[in-house]
C-alpha cells in the first residue's frame, strides 16, 4: 500500500472571531464544486469545532466513518482526557450496531501512534477493521510526525493525505505553529477610539468604549488562548482580572495570565496576585518580595533589563503554551509588533471620540509588519483583522 495526496485551495480569509466565521474559513459554508472526499472532510472539520475551548493543549480533531457512500458514524475530540475523534466515531458505530470493518475514516489530523492520556488511535482503527484512512493534515508533533500514517500503511491500510489540508491546518493553527516553532501563536488585541486614541486621560482608569457585542467577541478570543499577556503599566492603572467571562463561553480552564514587569512594580494588592482565579506568571528582571503572592502566582527572573519578545515567547513555548493573546496598551503592542512576531492582530475601532490627550496607537507598525485581510462592523465598531506579512 502507499499514500496518495490530494490538494485544494484554502477558503478566503474572514473574520476569525465567531464560530460562523471560523466555519467559513474552514470551508464549511460551501458545497458547490466539492468532491465527495472533501464533503466528508468538511463534515469532520465541522464536528471538530464541538471541542473548542475544551481540548487545549490538544488540537481540535473530527472524524467520520463512511460505508457504501454514506456517513455511518461521527466523532470528535470533545474534552481533554476524553476519547479521541477516531475512537468516538468507532464507539458511535458500535452503539448503532453498525459494523466498522471495511469502512473509510475521514479524519482532520493524522491518527496518533503513541500512548498518552488515551491509547493510540492507529490501534483503534486497526482493531475496528477500517480499510482506508483519509487524512486532512499530517501531525507535525514530534511524537507523531508521519508515524501514524506509516504504521497504517505498513499494516495494509490504504492512506490518503492532503484532503482540505489548509482548512484543517487553519482550524488547529495554534497547535501547528507551536509544534513547528516551539513558540506560541501570537494574537494581538487592540481597541481605539475613532482617532486611534486608547484612552483620554492617562491619570484616570481606562474607559471602555467598545460595544458589549465587541466585548463578548473579545472574551471568545481569550477563551481560545492558553495565555493572556499585559505589561505592568496596565496592571497598575486598570487592575484587570484578565479572565474569560460570558454566559456562552465555558473554557476548560482559565488562561494563564502573564505580566511583563522588569522592575517588580506590580502592586501587591492587585487582582492578578490575590484573586486566585487563574495561574499567573510574572516575568521580571530583579528579585522581589513574594510573601504577599497567592499560591497561583509564579515569578520568573530573567537577566535582561529590557525583556525581549523572543525570550518571552521561548519561555512560554517551553511551558507548552501554544497560543498567546497580547492585550495591554500601546507600549506593549508596539514592542510585539516591532518584533515581527505577531501572527494575527484584531483591532477594534470605536465610533466614539475620546476627550483629552491620551495614549495613541501607532498604526504604522501594523501596516509595516502585517496585512489587513478583513474589516467588518459589530454594533457600530469596526473590527479589523491583520495577519503577518
């Protein structure tokens, strides 16, 4: 047996911040011109979305079993430690009394071939008698990296790769990026008034001027991130919680909160140090009294007084953090944009005009390092999406 490859063009870029938009980007809003294999893979991508917010650090994966031209069973990776997509699809077939021998499995990511929280998916597929496996994206994780497909081929299973590959990779892009670079995928989130001001009076707490609808979408961004980063200036001024909140958002766990604080200026009474709501990591250049820190707080001392963005990303990547949301203010945004290491940026421009001489977001850095790919309106706010050049 041998592996064959199929390819197709990716969907056009869209607003990344809603389930509908993610589905569009993954090719779920169309059927015209799609091959039969692509339609089955499209359904597998759709199923994978059911695990969003609950499977990190694992990737989103979906699977369908096809017999005699019909989907007979479906599965997805629903939560960390739960069945993998292939295993759930096989269990679904068994619960319906449908035999799996001779079926074709369409799965968005190469089946794993190692023991982790669950047994290998290759073993489950072989045990079920699946005769053909169609794979969307090969797994770049060193623990898999082609070994799953190779084992199936060596044991007589026909394997096809590359069906809707770019759409599958987009759905799990943070996981893919971390596996290949060992650094988190970086999304920057910024909000300004109509003139680019971040706030009006720097001596007062920041005024939220984006709409409630935009705020809900911002919390969806947080829920899709393994860590949220701000500079210490934001903590001093706003005392933020940096947690995921919202009635329709239920992450498996709160993202790690990261503060860049070279000189140990974070107030001892700040919520981040005292509330215990989420793991909190303080990155600083000098020693600091930690007696007042809560048990959820960890401090890391780095040698550089000016903590480089590359060093922060290396540190977080080594901790297995695959996705980082950069919030904070113009100084933090500028540092990350200047580094050229922001993968994606979401800029919310409010129609409100602030009074006073506040902090200005320098948009020139956006156009220098990134390209605008999407602009839409949400309750009067203009939502821009940029991607790295």
